[in-house]
């Protein structure tokens, strides 16, 4: 877990340095929309933040799926435990009849 945090810090610093070194003004065009004189540093940092948010959301959905799988497996384990108790009782009863 520590190496993930370290990697994140290195990535953040790299993006921040890159963004600061590219601080000129640009014009953003999207479909019929235009935003003139917008700092490139904000575009770079905004794109990086959007990518991190998207990665976090995908990870979150995966985590919820895994939690569901764990709950399902725990229910299955409980079913198997109940079956084991029944088999042990049955084995005890058969052992007592033979004595």
C-alpha cells in the first residue's frame, strides 16, 4: 500500500511540474462552444483530476462487486457449516445405534 501512495505522489508531482512549465494561455474549442484565453495549466490539471476521478469510480464499482461476492461466499460457507453439523449429528446417531 505504501508503494501505491509513493507512486501517486510521484505522479502528482510530475503532473504539477509539467503543468506549471506549460502555463501559456490557450483557446479551448468543443463542438460549438469556445473558451478563449484559458490557462493551459488548468486544462492539464483538470484533465489529470478527471482521469483520477474516473479511475477511482471504476475502482469503487469493482470494490462493491467484490463486497457482494464476499457476502455471497459467506452465505455459502454458512450453508456448508450447517450441512456439516447435520452430517456430524447423523454420524453420532449412527455410532450410538451400533453400540
